[in-house]
C-alpha cells in the first residue's frame, strides 16, 4: 500500500483502532475509520468497564504474544489508571473441557518457564483467599493460581487509543454516515467504495474490514466466523462491600464458563460474565445484511448504552456462579444485565488476511472472546499481515479459510468454553434487543 493511498477502516473496535494507529505511526496520511458510533462503541465487544489481561494459553503462539502484551500493560506508563494487577484462579470440576484446558495451559506455562501455583483443594483455596465464602467448583475441584495477571478498564483503553488516532490525524465518520451496509465492487472484484446507511458512499483505495460481529453480514466469510452473544451481569456494592471485596481475585470456572472481576471503583459494581457457547440471532431485513448466508448477527443500530437484558437461563447461570464464590450476594438484584457479541472462529483463532474474493479488502478481527488483552501489540501484527510479513506460523494460523464452507457446525472452539450448548435466541428474547 502506498502511504498516500486512502485507507478505509470499517469498524472502530480494537482491531480497527489499533490498525489505524499503527499505520498512522508508520506515515500513512489518509486513514478514515467508519463505525455506527464514536468509540467506545456501546454494544461492541471492546467496550465496557473491564477485560481480563492474562497469558494463560495452551497454545505456544498465543502464550508468547499474550505475555508480551501483558508486560506492556503492566510496565508502560500509558496504561496507568487503566490496567490493574490481580490474582487469577483458573478452576474447574469434573468436566473434559475444563480439565483439558487447564492441563494444556499449565504445560505451556512450564515450557515457557512461567510460574503457576496448584490449588490443592477448595478448602485450601478458601484459606488462601478468605474473601471467597462459597463452596467453589465442587465436586471434583481442581485448578491453579497465576499471580501475573490483571484486568483493564476497557472503555478507558479504547478511548485512549481513539484519542491517539485523533492526534496522528486519523479521521472518523460515525452515525448513519459511518454505518456500512455494503460495498461497491467493480467487474474486476475490486472494491471502489462502501455504502452507508444514509445512502451515501465513501470511496477508497484499500479497505480493512474490522467490524466484529457485524462483518459476516457485509462479505462472504465461508463459515469461518459466527457471531454469538455472551451474558454479563453487574451487582451494586455498598462502600463497606467495596472495601470487603477489594482483594477479590479473578475466578474463572472453565467447566461452567463463569468468571468475575474485582470490584470496579468508579462504578461501585461487581461484574461477572459467561465465557461459553452463547446465543445466536438470525438476521432480519432491518439488519441490512448484504450476505444472505450470514446465519447470526447483532442488531445494526447501536443503542446509547448496552440494552439491560439477558435471557432468563443466562441470568440463572450468572447467579449460580456468583453463589459459587460469594453466596451472601446470591440473591442481590442485578444492577444491570447485558449481552456481549463475540466473533467466533471454529478454532478460536483470529483472522488477519486479505479476503480471497476482493483484491483490496483485508479482514482483521474474529477475536473469539479473547483478543482484547493483545491491544498493546495488535496493531503491529495487523500491519505485518497487511504487508504479507507475518511469521509463517502466524500467517497460517490467522488465514481466512474457505474450507469450512461445505462443513456443518465446525465451531468447536479452543477448549476454553464451558456450560450449555449454543442456542438461537427465541422470538420473545429477540424483541428485547
């Protein structure tokens, strides 16, 4: 790409923003980011008050990259007031998914010579962390503790990245003018412009599609991505409870998918979530999907804030997880409930590759519920991928694969998901969104 070329980035999440920032640092002078809302986008997966920053992976590549990112979160002054260290408990009970994930992860940590500490039992874990008053993951409790972990205030991190882009001259186009609903494509399969919700067009030379869960409605993805909604819950804490739970560790039950964050001081809330198989939503005509084969998509028009709703069974799972560690809060009404849209791939790998159908369209994204932690290094790898300079093993891992298109349900994940099987949202549930 020539540095005077007009680069259009569709999507202002962490893939889009980090790419815009990196390209601007490298001297690209004509970059425009389009999105439905000025970032942090309220219903985007990169928004909200918190994201876990860890490097616990059974995959050597992701472990190495995540550890590099973790060191930057921890040591770079730009993340002061955004990143917070925490204890991290990865636990499970009798479950093939939880056991396999933890065994692979600890083996990879050993290979990298990174420390972890076995949790011998629920009783000993509660003795080590007396704030945990519940029965924990029983029967069949197993797990380990990692001290080198933390969490980041996601909205603050995205806002900082957005402002960095502003300072480097990146342009933004949002609202109906920036809501992309399709592409103008010439006879040589080259994209000339994006079509927006207000009926206008924005032309460009190169296009980067980083629209997250909405991307599969814009171009064919050949069954290599699937949009799924995960549930979030927030409980209001009193000032006394904020002090009581200030040392609450991040607790992830890989058998159920439930995990929590330490209390968030500014909002005075305790957040929890499910990293599971999630829910799908068949698109409607109002979603303006250009690709009819897209089988799941969030609503297109962004709300001012996330809708206060999750399906009833999702709320039950959130409350069961809360009772597992803090039963005294088990009947506390939720301050807010919400759904977070993942862009899953069959293997849990990201996608950073040129689209096979269009000569000037690059696809970056498919975070699969674990990309946010890579924010400090993501842009540099997106830039390498754009130039065809990724290490071969990463280029192979992050390619856009067409071989899934003739297969059935290929979305088996990376082994980190827990809980009930994925299901389609029912009509009454869809209306709540």
